[in-house]
């Protein structure tokens, strides 16, 4: 099964361009703001709830635009 890595720079840019704060972005994504912060700083891996929330908050963004396929 392929593995993917979050493009933190892309996601940070999307959030900064649409939201005045991480709290507002996290609320719209249905996740806790501290979880969002930890994902964006690389302290936590994004889980299903993060992925679902990201794709719901940014409907025009495709999974492949925010996740990079890892080369094995």
C-alpha cells in the first residue's frame, strides 16, 4: 500500500489564505486547534479526522494536492 506525506507548506498556505486563525480553521475542519497546530509543526501525523476535515473545509482541494506519495 502506498504511503503519503502531508505537504505541510501547502496546507499552511491554504489555511493562511482562507482563515484569520488556526482556531477558526480547526473549528471548520471539526478538529481541535491544538491537533491542527501539532500536525502543521510535524509533531503529530494527520489522521482520518484531519484528512476528512481538510477536504471538507477546502472542497476544491484534492487529496493528491495536499499529500505527496512517498517513494519506497
